[in-house]
């Protein structure tokens, strides 16, 4: 997975953290959790606020 795989990341986060409310997560934790996902392989410097917002949005939609 790369940072741009927002839907795939959101699904993986939803599975890994089923009790977490994605509307309440801060971007530092979100970035660290994404980097810790199995199969994630991308550089930290390729991530920015826009990507984290897209991941968070996809995660919120995935939970609904």
C-alpha cells in the first residue's frame, strides 16, 4: 500500500482499530497507524495533511 491507496488504507484501519472513532483521531496518530499497517510501504515524506484528510474521510465513510 502507498499513501494514495486511501480506500485500502481506510479498510485496513477499520479492521485494525474497530473501536476507534475516526472523527476523533489526530493526524500524528493516524500517520503512525498507517505506517504500521501490514503491507504498507511508502516514505513518510510523501504524506501530507491532504492525504491524511482523505484517509480519515474514507475511514469515516467505511464505518458508516
